[in-house]
């Protein structure tokens, strides 16, 4: 387990660096205005990806560890049901995008030209949905090589496609360059999907003669539904947040172009730098969630508390390290990545939030492993609604400073609430970290 976690951290960091290089290359080519368009399409992509995956990958991570080694037929039934459902769901979302992509771009995003990006992004939803289930299957069996190989292939293909396609479409303008980015992303997801599908067909141990879909579906839906509702609501609110930021910046006095550029700076340039270190936490999630799930449901309190404390200590050290790096070298980082240092002061202020962002991420991993998807749903939805309220109340008066206030207040709220819920869940199981005096 420890070797797998170390390997996941190192490989996850490497993958994130490559992905970050791709996004930085895209940012330089598209510019601030193009990154604003990119952020809007990415928000819609988030909503559609949530609907297409339906939380089935999370269900696989939670359910399969309970039956590994004891009921192999049940493992196969879970996978068959999940793959069938997520495949059907993703195809439906792709169809809806094809039918209503123009209306979404014109009336919701207020940029009709972005419909081409939506159309090119849609096929990737099927690949993402199926791949999420298969990756969870391999992680639950602690076979991390196949998912890692698929990510290597995806990043390699994605980088080549995005690089050459953006160069080719440069002569056609920003809109088609933005579209070419999503074509590259789709091709990258396709390559990962093909590798995972072949590996799964080879690796699966047991084939159920007749899958009992209904009993398994009830267990899956119990986990998926809170994930789906919470993720969809958050993704929808975040997209509405981006649109709200544009409108409120205009009320503050910015032109449409300036508002789009400011959105591109914060959402497309600064936030990726802040969330980049989260790779070191997110990369171990596929291993930690099944482990925490097993320890929590088997009432192994001592091992569970040790795992949770180790995760919190690890994330605190990493967040402190990266806060120091950004404070010391943030100016040089912006110069190297974007050839633009105008937003350095904002990056410096936002870097102080890293410990809270890390702590919130760790707490959500723990709650996910405990099967507290409904709790995570409440935290995420309440946070998304709070963010929307702050956008419409502050940015028209404070401009870009309102974005700093939005990010700070939101992360402090979700961090404190998620950490409280972890300790409350442990108390329910009578697994307090400190002994209770009698």
C-alpha cells in the first residue's frame, strides 16, 4: 500500500506537470480573451461530464472493496451494471449536446461561436464515463499500472494533438483555436478509453452468467445519487458563477473584452497554479478511498485513525511547502508560464489559502471513503450557492478584489465544515481521536 501511494504521488505529480504545461501552452496561444472562452466551455464540459459519469466511478470504488476475495461474482455484477448504466447515460448526454449545443452557446453562454467547441467536446463524455469505472475497478484491486499507463498515453496524445491542431487553426482565429483544443482533449480521452477497455477485457476474473441488475443497482444508486446531485449542482453553479462574474464586472465598469480577459486570468491562469499542488493529494485518492471504506465498515478504528492523521499531516506539510514556493517564486513562475506578471499580487494573496484548500480536499477524501456522499453533497451545494451569492453581491462593487474575497470565504467555509463532518462521523462510530473522560 505505501509503495503504491508513493508511486501514485510521484506519477501523479509528473502527469500534472505535463498537463499543466499543456494548459500553459494553450494559455499563451489563446491569450486572456481566449482563456475566458476556454473557461466558459470547460464549465459546460464539467456539467455534462457529471451527467455522463453519474457518480458510477465513485460507486465502484466504494462497493468493490467490500466483495473482493469473498464474492467475485458480485464484483462482476457491479461492473456490468455500472458500465451499462454509464454508457447509456453518456450517450444520452451526447445526443442532447448535439441537439441543443447551439442554444446552450447562444442563450446561456452568450457566445454562439462556442457551439463548435461544445460539439467537439461531446464525444469525450462516453470515453470519460466508461474509463472512470474501469479505473476504479483496477484501483480497488490495487492494480495501479494500467490506469497510470492509460494516463500517460492520454497526456502524450493530448499534447501532440493540441499542439499541432492549435498551430494549424491559428490562421482561422481564436474561436477555432479554442475548438481545436477540445478536439485534442477528445482524441486523448479516446486513446485512454481504448487501452483501459482492452486491459479490462483481459484482466477481469469472473463473468456472471446472469447479472442481477436490480439488487446491484439499488446499492449503486444509493451512492451515485448524492454524488450526481451534488456534482451537477456544483458544476451548474460554477458555470453560472463564471457567467455572473462577466456580468458583474461589466456593471463594475469593465468592457466585455476586459471582463472576459479578467475571467481568463483568474479561472484560466491563477487557479490552475493554486490547484496544481493538489495533485499530490488527489493522486492517492483512488487508493485511499477503498482503504478508508474497508477500515470504516470493518470498524478498525485504530488503523483508520492512523490513516486519517497521516493524511492530514501529509497535506499540511505539502500545502505549507507550496505556499512558500509561490510566495518566493510566484513572480518568476508567472513570467515563465504566461510571460505576464500583472496578476502576481493576486496570486500572492491567494497562496495563503492553500492550507485550507488542502485540508478540505483531504476531508472530502475521508468522507468519500466513509460513504458519506450525502454529507459531501450538502457541503458542495451550500458552498456553490454561497459563491454565487458572493459573486452577485461583491464583484459589482469591488471588481477583481471581489474574486479574492469569493475564493477566500468559500474555501474557509468548506474547509471548516468538511473537517467538522469527519470528526462527527468518527464520533458516531465511537472512534474519537482523543479518549473521552468518564
